[in-house]
């Protein structure tokens, strides 16, 4: 993982790109302008200089990011490449929204990691979970953060139909996950679509381990147990349902971050009636001009009878 300042600047960059790309400005010009607004103490301006060189040659931002694997995560590169695909419906606007939220997640996670002192204690600002109020340890914080990254990234793939094969491969290479998580994601890549997603989550939760211990069954060959007990119970309650309902339940009860969605701009309801009234006035004026040209214009019908006192 990079330093916290790097992810803070990444989130700022993706937010500015999303706001200014609506002005139909080329990506090369935007990056050339925005690199001066970023902190020079971070490595992001140097990464943008390299990306500008690649963009001038290939014209694709995904190819440039794929050459910066030490700076951009494989999942970030995967999102940009999917937005540049000619056959997909995943636009660059949605990709930048997701990248901004992803960078904010990474910034929060690295801020928690940097708050751990020499004795291994978590900083006072991160010792309690927003929902539940229980004390957090560095181990429970790491488990929860990795679960949040998994649900966020998997929901991005599901909602936008980006393809589980390439998406889960990019997730397994993300530096936020350790070797145990990466192996489970590779196995999930082979099982997703064949086994219910809720069942796969339940079998990898502490709730399943607790039930095995209560029944006196051995844990050999089971697991890995990556999720908490609450995640396991929510997954069990959402069996044979749409995974979107599962993600929504996780967000409601455990406070996991939601995935940004493309908001459709609502057209003004008064626009069409106002245009119709203007068209009617234009038609009446054209009719009067045609009558005047044919010398058929009669002013008497516009006379008004005076009102008696």
C-alpha cells in the first residue's frame, strides 16, 4: 500500500477529472492542467507525467496505468480499461466516480494503518466501529477493511456487468488483500455463477466456524474464515436472492460503503410546454407575414370597440 497522502491526492485527481471532463476537454489537456494542482511531495505528479507521454503515443489511459503497477492498483487499471472498451457500457464518468470512492477507501484504510503505534495499538480516532460501538483492535480493523474492499469492488463488477473473470483476477492482485484473501478470490473466480454467492460468503465467515464448533465438528478443510459473524448471518438470510439485496443489507446493518451510481439528469417538466407556446407564437407571426405579402392583411379584426364612459 502507498502512503496516505498518495491516496488523498488520487481521490482529489479523480474528482477533478470527473467534474471537468464534462466540458469535453481532452484527457491530455486535463492531466496537463491538473498536475500543477497536486502536492509536489507525492509521486502522483510524476505518474501523471509518465501517463501523458503514454497517452500521446497510444491514446489510452489504461495502457499507461498498466505500466505503473507499483503506483496504481490492478483494480484501478481494470476500471479504466473497461471504460475505454468500445463494446462496453461502462463510461469514463462512472469509472471516475468509482475510482474517487475507491481512493477514499484506501485513504481511510492507510490512515488507520498509520495510526498504529509501536506497541501495536490502534489510534484513538479509530478504536470504535461506527455501528456497534465495540472496541477495535488492529486485527479486527484489518479484517473489516478487507471485507469492505471486497464488497465494494465486487458490487462494482456486479452492478456494471464488467465480467467476473477479469474483475476477480484484478481483485486478487490488489495489495490490500493478503495471500489468504488472494487465494480465496482465485477460488471464488472459479465458483461464482455456479454456487450461490450468499453460500460462498457464509462458508467463509466466523458464523460458520462458530456453528461447527458448537456441533463438535472439525475445522480441517474448512474456511478460510475471512468475514465476521454478522456478515455470515446476513449472508445466510439472503440465500437464493439477488446479490444486490445482499450488498444493500451489508451497507444498512454494517455500514459498508455504497457504490456510486450514475444519476440520470431529470429534464425540466416546463421545457416542452414553453417550447410549444413559442412555436404557436412563431406560427401566428409567420401567418401574418404571409397575409401581408399577399396583401390580404386586414387590420380591422384587430380594432377594439371603445368602452363607453
